[in-house]
C-alpha cells in the first residue's frame, strides 16, 4: 500500500492540504495507468488519463460514507478506474501488475469482482441509468447520497443516455449527477468530426437539468461541485468537464492516437518520469 493511502484526505475537510493530497493521488494514478499500458494487452490510455481527476474527486466525495455511488459509464477507461480506486484506498492491492491477466478481475472493462465497483460497465450508455437508478433508490428509501455517473462525450451518442436524462428529470432526481468527460475524442477520431455536440449545456437544460461547466482537471472546482448531498434539489445535475485526452503524459497529450496504446517498459518509465 502506498504512502498516499496511509493518510487519506477527510471528505469534510477543505483547503490546500486536501487538494494537495488529491493531486498527489491523481499523479500516482496516472503512473499506474501508464504501467497498465505497458502490459501485454495495453489499455485505453487516453480516456483513462483524461477522466482520472474526475474519478479522484468523485471517489473523494463518495468517501463521506453517505451512500454515494460512483459509476464509470465509459467502462473502457477501466485502467483509470482501477488506478483511482487504488490510490483512494478502496482497492488495497496494486492493480497494475495484475491488469489483463486471465486469473485476475482487472479486465478491460470493470466488473463487481473488483472492490469499489458495484456495476459492470462496458457497453456505452449503460452506466448512466445504473447511477440514476441508484439515486432513485436512495431517495425512495429516505437515504442521502448521490448517484454519480461518469460518461464520455462520445458516449453521448448513445440514445440510452438521453432516455435516462429524460427520466431523471421527470422523477426530480436532484441527487443524480452526470459528469461528462469531454475530451473531444472517441474510438474513431474526434467527436467534432463524427457527431458534434454543439450547445451541450443547453441540451441538458432543455431536459430539466441544472448544468455546470468546469475544467475537468481542476480538482478544487470538481470537489466543490460534487460537495453536499443535494437532498433538497429537484433538478439533476450535469457537469460538463472539459478535459484533455492523454492528460499528464506530454508525449501523447491531446492526440487522438492515444485512444488505445501498448508500450514497452522503457517507454513507460520515460512517460512516468514526465508526470507531475
């Protein structure tokens, strides 16, 4: 277990100390993702690196112990989720050397055999209704906590996402939060070239959502947005988080070609040294 896990940030605390801890977790998680890219099968590197700060902030919010559940709907970024779970103290063992092995649960898409993963995700769009259903169950049971779905912008091409958005608004699920990792890329290229998303915030607002735009790598902004139980709210929240594919690794940052990467140990060591 790393030193980062020995002194977890308290969810009720704020200020520079907590943000420094979360930033250190994010940097270490990026190094673990690079290690997973150096496995025999490689990994979805670009999207795992873009979503990491969102996951670190969301898991920090969930550590309040109020029943908040975080669902990575863009399940192909499983390497990022495993790394975030480990540095957040939820997953005790280091998943990097075990990633992709036939006898281990650390597969290319996450499943509930991994500590901290309640729902399996992989087929895009499915994690969004899982999180909305969780939020509805918490509310019907008279409990607090959020259902937080983390989706990609390419994933918004799935109709199931918008069906869920419509239901969440109709049910007044103020405790449902959909965070969009808007890195501008998808499997076949750039979202702008395939199925653009103009006026995305206005789309969510038209469905009845509260909408916030933020820098998806600003841990202070992310933790502030996700704070609180939203129990008194009736409008679900859409967080459009602008991110950079491959964030943190200068050699691939912002490049569509880093969507899925397999590298050797020498390159992995070089990339890890560049992570700050």
